[in-house]
C-alpha cells in the first residue's frame, strides 16, 4: 500500500539525535547516533540494525550522503565534512570550514558539487555554503533564517533550502557553474518546524514537518500534493531507497526509530546511486 508509514526498527535503537539517513545500492539504510552519539548505524531492509562506524574523537554526525562509492558525513561539532571509504572504512576530512556554525544537512550534484545548510540555532539564523569537488568552501548567502533541509532538484536547475523556525522553503536557480540566483519563496507553512528534504525524479519535494509527524509532498510548482502521516511526531530527515527507489525512509527523534513507506515515484538520491554505478561499471 502506498504512502502508509510503518516502523522499520525497534524503538530507541538510535538516540534522539537520529538523523541522516541515506541508502546504499543494496538497500541498507544508514543513520547517525546508533545507540549513542558519535556513531553511524546500519539497518537492513528487514529492519535489523547494527553499529557500522565509530566517528573520530570530537565528531558528531548529522547528514549522510553517498557519492561515487563513498559515504559523506556532515560533522557538525567538527565544522567539517567527513569522507568514508566504504571498503576500508577509513575516515578522511573532505572539507573543513571553521567559519561554519555547523554543517547540518547536505545536497549534492551529479558532478560532486556539494551544498550545505549552516544554522545558528541560538540566534535563529543561518548561512548557505557550496563545497566544490576539491573541498573548498564558498559562502553563498548569510543572514538567512535557521537553514536546515537542503536539496538539489532532479534536473539540477534549482536548489531548495528551508528554514526551520521561520517555516519557509526557498528556491534558487542554479547556473552551470553552480552559483545561485533568483531566490524566491517556494512554500511557507503556518505551523510546525521543517527539517530534511529530498526530491523524487518527477521533481516533487518531500519535506519532514518536525512536530507534526508528517511528510509534506510539494509539486515543482509549489503546490501541496499530500501529507503523509507518520507514527512518530519528531521526523528529522527522509531519503529514498529499496530495489526500485520507491521506498522512503524517515528518521524519528522521539522514538529513535526509522519508519518507511512506499511511493509511486523513485527518489533522486536513488537515481544518483544508479547513475554513479553505471559510470563505475563503464570505467
């Protein structure tokens, strides 16, 4: 049945800091803070979880994304992006930027250009960064609201950034060189917070509504298509996976679980996995 959420894992398998999440090509789901802080957990499609990785001293993960066979982790206490070799599990620093409040969520293009949200929770403001393939960080905008969820559109012509406290989603045009322009309000909610976001391959945007316990689906035209009810209330992020890319996985802070539901459209992050795999096979 489509758009009916079920709890995949046992309660409190993860701490209340559960975030991430991201899927590998085998359909396993990874999320941060498995059992305790400074860890990454791995959950099979059947819901069986285990400790996957211990992060370096002082590191605390938030977002997880995959690119070209590597796991990338936003280490918000270390002000850096970590890169994990999935074969050796060696951890390296891909990008480090002391001027960041904290790299919170990550979005990536096919060519490996990154975008990072950077909130200052105490001051209810934030910044937006681009991180190039060489790990060099570029500040795109300061003086925003509490920047949090971030995603590149399927056609890579737009960048979406939301502000948790202000409950707004902004849309930017992306140039061929991945500069941003033409910022405009895409959607504004009247209540509850916003957290992670992901696009599907038809351009719809899936938005976690923290406190409301729903995933809002917005069309590329900025229209609310549906809201999908979850079992918990404090949803922190969402990703797509499964053999066909049509399974959504949601991290839940109040229950320490991962929930999942089926959709009728594959996700962009799953499509990126398959595109990367085809490129690797061709080489």
